[in-house]
C-alpha cells in the first residue's frame, strides 16, 4: 500500500467512520499497518464495544482511539469533533458510515413500499451526516497542508447510471450526498485550496450491508472488505486538490453522476 495521502504529514492523524464493520473496519486495520499514521479515530455507534476494535487497540495501543457516536445527531457530531480535537489537525477523513437496511428498513422494490420514516432515516445518515461531519470537523481541517475528506457513496446513487430502478431511499440519499459534497468541494477551492473532497464507490463488497442482496452477484464481482479498503486507500493516495469534487470508483475510474 502507498502512503495514505500524497504529501500527507508524517505523523498523520486520520478519522474513519463506519469503523465497527465492513469497509470502515478494514480501512482502520489497513491504516494501522502504515507507520506514517500516528493515530486513527475509529467512529461508530458501537465505539469501543466493537470486539475487533478492542483487539486492534490491544495490538496498536494509543494509535487507535475508538469513538462512540451517532452521526445522525448534532451531539454525536460534536462528540466526534471533540475526540479528534485532542490530537490536533486531521489529515485524512474517510466517511464509511452508511445504511441500506436495518430493523424495519428494507430497500424499496416499488413505489407502494415507500415510507416517509425510511426515507428520513436513510437520508439522515447517507446524505446529511457526511456534509455535517465535514462541518463539525472544519476547524481540524484548516488550510495550509494537504487534507482529504473522502466519503463512500455508491454507483447506484448515479442518476445517469440508474437503469434498474428500485432502492428509492438508498439511491436518492447517495445522489444527495454526491451533490452536497460536490458543492463543498467547490467552496473549498476558494477557502481550503489544499483540501480535497471526493466521493468514492467501493465496488460490491461482502459486508453486512450487502449480504442480503448478494444472490445475483457473481463471485468475481464481490470483493472482501480488506481488498476494497486497500484499493480505496490507493485511490486516496493518488489524489491531489485538482481531484476535489470527483466521484471515483475503487479502481480509479470516474463514476458518472
Ligand atoms: N458493501 C457494499 O457492497 C457497498 C457498495 C457500495 C457502497 N457501499 C457504501 O460503503 C459504506 C460502508 O458500507 P459497509 O458495506 O462497510 O457497511 P456496514 O458493514 O453495514 O457498516 C456500516 C457502518 O456504519 C456504522 N453506522 C451505522 N449507522 C450509524 C450511525 N447512525 N452513526 C454512526 N455510525 C453508524 C455502523 O456501525 P454501528 O452500527 O456500530 O454504528 C458500521 O460501522 C456505506 O456508505 C455503503 O453505502 C457499500
């Protein structure tokens, strides 16, 4: 694996959300293997109660700090910012928190199953949390040094690539996230020219999020969380501020909006 970010300060402070499962957890593991990374803030609602994070903490000590926070509320976002502020400036943020299904929540197959509550729940995490996280962390992403804010989107959030329909809330929440962070990237060109804000598509990855929907996925098209995390970190490593505002897949190819 390359260094996490081109020109990343060494030692680097990194914050990963969605850190208790799937791609975010694999991202934390990969980052801790990189000697340039001084500290990883690993954010999820489970926080330090996640057993894998506990084992990583035993192995890596102070380099790993688990933060328990719900990104869909302002107190959770404030808790994340307060925890990260203890270590000074952040150099890389990878937002991997996301929701597709859960208790009483299933991706919609048709208009008849669309529910206001489900739309609100999915938008709260997939669309609103990323840009509000960027806002909460803004004092730690100050100008002057390379900074990357990378957030996981999904190809199904692409409007021009939507051929199958269905999954109303998930698709629309990812499209909304894309627009919100594209707008942030344009603002940062003026205010934070050293910062890079990108949307990333991880591919189809074997995680609790995708597991109920893998039946029609050919095995070769399904990657492990570890593989996806390493490929995404390779993409991040090659970013410069000129890439800010792009939607990029795990293999470096552009994803249409
Ligand atoms: N897997 C795929 O095939 C695939 C494909 C395209 C895009 N993606 C995107 O990639 C990202 C990661 O997905 P994944 O497959 O790794 O999912 P996952 O295994 O289900 O992990 C989701 C993570 O989000 C955290 N989370 C959920 N609700 C939260 C909340 N309210 N506040 C804070 N954290 C919360 C969960 O931790 P807690 O429950 O502990 O809070 C968990 O760590 C998502 O944005 C997803 O949409 C995944």
